[in-house]
């Protein structure tokens, strides 16, 4: 519920009840500052924070930290009474803690009245409204303790119903909100999916090719016995085409070519 800070469901739901946010989370002009109609103090942010903040964003951060702790107190009280709170019941408890902490958290507060509502068979919005309204009763005097609402049952009940409906609209808007697209996991490399035996063979081949292999036809030194004899005459191309060589070839006694048969 608190994930996302000022864009969390808690901020959007309570802001909707406060009139600083639309159910879909859009920020209204009141979000950026307004005078509290009950005590005349300057309010900032989604939660109408009035305890000192330089910006609506700072006001949201401070109140979210406080509400997170108060939500844990509400949860502990519910567990102690074997109550499994619904999302609607939790958000309304958090909103009541934002509006009137004593009504939500003190003895004879929201969770106590919600337990009684369940015991009487009430569920859903009926149970929540009944518990929210009676949370403003002083547990010692059984009188209304809501001076900002004139200590009047009708005004208290109407205000709590208005806030409950605003939270319900925020819950519905959150349900219809587009969910972030989940990207498919990246495909592992082909080598990672190969059997271990194939991987070992490929690594062995790679090491074999990485070794320095002497060249097959490397030049070798010529033994002395293989050196040409300087006294042995060798014929070069120039010698073969010299005039003296040509004359010697022409002087050779070759057999005369037989005469052609005249047909006899």
C-alpha cells in the first residue's frame, strides 16, 4: 500500500478523502497548499500536513513515514483481536489515523469498534462506517469528542461516509490502473545450455589451438655433405643460351631424316 511514496495507494486514497487528490491520483490545487477549515492552519500535500514542511513533496514524505508506523499499530491491534482486515478496512483505519489519530489508535478506537461491528454481523462498508463514526466517542465519558465537526452525530457520520466513499473510489481506480508490463527474461547463451561434456570438449580444443606449434616446413641447416661441390660444373640458364653452347648443339651428328615414301 505504501509502495510508490506520493504515488502509493495510501497517498491516493487518503488524498482523495482529504480532497487534495482525485481518486486516480491527480493532484488538485489544494495539494499545493490550503487553509484547514477546522483550525485555520496552512496545509500541504496529499495528507493536508500541517506540522512544518517546505514543499508538498516533503510534507508527503513526513506523513507517509508517520502513517506507516500507525498502520503497524492498527495491524497489531487487529491481530490481538483475531481480525483479518480487508483492504477497505485497513485504508479507512489509516485515513482515520491521518484525520484524528486518537480516534484511530487510542483505547476505544477504530479497531475496538470494528470488532464489535463484526460481532453484530456487519461487514464491508457498513461495518467500517459504524466503527469510524463511533471512534469519536470518548471511552470514559461516552460523549462525542469531535469539536471540528461540532460534536454532532449527523455531521460526524456524514463526514465519515464522505471519506469512506472517496477511499472506495480510489480503490476502484487503483484496480483499473494499467499494470506495468513484465518484460520476458533474457534468453541464456547457447553455451550455457550445452551438456557439461560438450563444453569440456570445446574448451580442450580451444586450448589445443592456443598452444604454440612449431611450423611444419621450418627451414633447417644444410649439412656440409649436402653442400654442392664447387668443382662440379653446373649448367645455368645463361650457360645454356651462350653462343658456344648453341654451336655445340648444332654440330651434333644427328641421323638424317628418312625420305618420305613416294607411294611405291
